[in-house]
C-alpha cells in the first residue's frame, strides 16, 4: 500500500494517521480500490427542499471545477483548458469570487486549502487563516461590566478585522503547485472588474438585508444607488479600485498587498473606522505568514478522509463523526430515516463536545489532535450512543494527551458568507479550498474595492470560563478557531475519490459529513448527495432542513429525546467525485454555484 497517508504517518507528528492505517489495514486488504459506485436511487429520501432540483451531476473526462458563482467556475475552467493546475484554477476562481461574491470571501479574508498531488499521492494543507493584530487582547470584546458584547455590536468596523491571510496562502500553494504564471491567474478577475458584472439576485438580497453596510461611506457607495437603494439584481457593477489592486498584486505578488500603499490603506480603514475603530499596524500585515500544515486523516471504512487541522475544527470534527459512524452499517439504513438521522446527530454531538473543549490555534494551545482521532478512542465514544435514546448534551471525552485546557465556546456565526471551491485538473491533482471573510460582508469595511473580514469574532468573546482560560481566547498573533472543513477522500491505493466542502459556520461540519456519507455509504451521485436534506447537531438541538422530507421525522426524533428545530440550513456544498465513468461535479442549488467539466 503506497499512499500519502502511510508516508505522512511516518513523518513526525502525524501519528494519528499511522494508527488509522493500522486499524484499517484489514479493511484495506479486502477492498483496496473503492471508487464510489452509483447505486439504485432511493425513493423519497434523495430530495432537498425543492424536489425539482436537478439530480444529474456535471460530467467531465479531463478536469472539473465546482464553485459558488458561474463566472468564477468559468474563469477556473478557462485556466484548466489553458493547461493550468488545480491550484492555478482555484486562484483564478477565487479572484473572481472576491469580485462577484464579495459578501462571502475575498483577498481581505482567509481560508484553508487542501491539495492532493497526483504524482506523489501527497496531501498538504495551506493555512491562510487570519491572525489577531498585535494590539489584540483577551478582554477586547467585553463591555464595561465585564460582559461579552453582542456579535452584531462588534462585527461592523475595525475592531473585528484580523490580518488577512488569503493571498499569502495562494502564493505559497502557487509556488509549490502552480503551472501557469501568477499574473495570468488574475486576468479574468481584472477584466470583469473593469468591464463590470451583473449583481446576482443573491448578492442583491444580501445587500438589501444588511443593516450595517450603510454605516461606512465607501461600502455604501459601492452597493447602493445615489438614492440609497440597494443596487438591483442585474445592475452592472464596475469595480475599478479592485481591478487596480489586483493588477498590482498580479505584477508584484502578494507583497504588493502586505507592504506599501494597499497595506497602508487597510490600516487606515481599520483604525479610522467610524464605528469600532481597531488597532492594526503595517507591521501586522508585513509579518503575516501562511502555514503549511500536516492534514488530519482518518480511515472511514475503506477510504481515507483528510481535512484541515487546527486552527480549524472542521477536519477533526468531521473525521470524528465519520470515525464514530463507522461502527454502524449506515449503508443498510435509508438516507432520510429516523435511524440514520439519529445516529449521525448523536455522533455529531460527541464531536462538538470535543471541538468546543479542545480545539484552538495549535501554535498557542496544545490540541490533543492524535488522541481525538485515535480509532480506539472513537470506538469508546461510539459506545456512548444509544439507538433508543438521545444523549442530550454530550460531555467531552478524554482523549490522550489531555492538557490543562478550558472550554471554548463557539464563536462562529452562521451567515450566508464563506465559499468553497473544488477542482481536479487533467493530471489528477485536486484542490479543496474553503475561504471566508466570516459573516456576510465581513467587517463591512471596504478598501480599494474589497471587503475586510471580521474574523476576530471567531475567537471566544469570554477569556475565561469556570475559572479557567478558554482555549480559543484572543491573543496577539493567534488564529481564531474555524469550522471550515475542506475535505479530500482517497481510496485504498491513495487515489483521489472526492473533493468537497461548504460554507455555513459551525454547521459546515454536518453538511460535509452528510455529503460524504451520502456518496460513500448511500451511493448517491455527488449532486444528489448535495441536494439531500441537511440536518445538524452541534451538541444541542437537532436541526432539520425546512421544506424537506426530514421534517416528517420530528415526532419520531422527539420520542428518542431530541429537541427539534426546523431551520433553513443553507449549505453551499461544492464537490467532485471520481467515478468509474470519469469526473462528476455537484453544486449546491441552495446557493448559485455550478460545476463545469470537460
Ligand atoms: N468564520 C467561519 C469559520 O471560519 C465561517 C463562517 C461561515 O461559514 O459563514 O468557521
């Protein structure tokens, strides 16, 4: 068995992979190749909120990209057609997303990229998570009485802005896996910013629904008419300042953003914000570094799933859910059945109990990653689940290497922000990348045509709880806890099977786990798996997606002890699955994404 996980397992610090390899060796021996087969459709269970959603995935034989906006997916596909790598296509798509989906992600934010190199089978993670400015301190989100301020009170303005990381991440990935020149990847976005693009109905709705955009003059001038109305869907929006900023970055690299006039303007906007002025310096920007990290990987039945490590909880929590579920024969259960929803919700409670207790920036607190992904530990956690009664609120487990860690309340907000791009290129290299400016329109501060993030609010507002420091408390230079879960799934021979991820705050974890189970266990194609009704449990209420067949499970789940809430649960899943018949791509109809392949 020659695949990256085994090699990764031999590298220092990646022993959770090695243990997983040992635990799954038997399964691997019996089924070394496990490309998902599309099974018989399961009547009734495959629908999301709208039954007429297309269930056919996009097909391709050479390459494929799935992204949140057709213009972004198109730019990525053009790069793939010009011989670009998966990383090249992801960069081009991300630059277009900065322009056309400004409410969700962009160069003023950060993210995580997982990369699969077909030749070596290696999976790497590029961490472009934002960092707290040096002036940040654990008490900055408390009011005069020592109480945490409201999210909506601190998000708009300069105090919530963390040092953006996206461009350093992309630059690092491009240096290692880019094929086309960096500058070429900016051409589609520059051209669109100059010529203009049509405001999408979703962007219009987000502008119309936001209370804070008008508080900041440059932002208001861009998104509203001179009469103060949100620019209508279809309005052609030109963004000359962004075109100019992108041109500089195309020509001089990410340095053009982190030093010089753009960096100075970011600092000016943050510190001079009319509301909640912050304390960022040009040195904060100049000293930002993206980090290459070891992926967290775990065998799920005969597949190897890999995700982003801390400071994102997305990888560990998704893998814990899968690791707990593998004790159960999910394939024998119907996708929309009470049994399956109960089981996945319970596994998710257990994963969130650990997430909220142990995970934060590993450069600041010891995170027991290996212990949390130990198959033996997950086996014990699985035993806590009863098929006849919900756990209610699950307690955290005691993974090995338990340090003196305090609880980390969930700082992530659930908005319509964040975006996910999946790409597989003609050589079989893959990218799974989730990026974000945190909430919708981030801090609402606009600099040179792009929005700055409010990622500081992903830290715990409370520095201490029950007399102990919270692991996700604010500290200068620290990365806030994330839930972003870009995921890659390989088969037993280390070959690419699936790239997937989603926006959705801490709900991301459930959306991604559902899609993986739907493809691998229920044999749905990637589009059906994405369409499949969402449900979530973040160690509290069980949420079922509104207007879906799942709503009918309410009484049965209540009988098992679940407290049920019916919610919109708007994921933005974008995935690609390698099948025996080639590449298949799926995009979430809950948003406006699309998958394009050739
Ligand atoms: N800021 C969140 C995180 O990093 C993502 C927000 C969202 O998906 O809406 O987990």
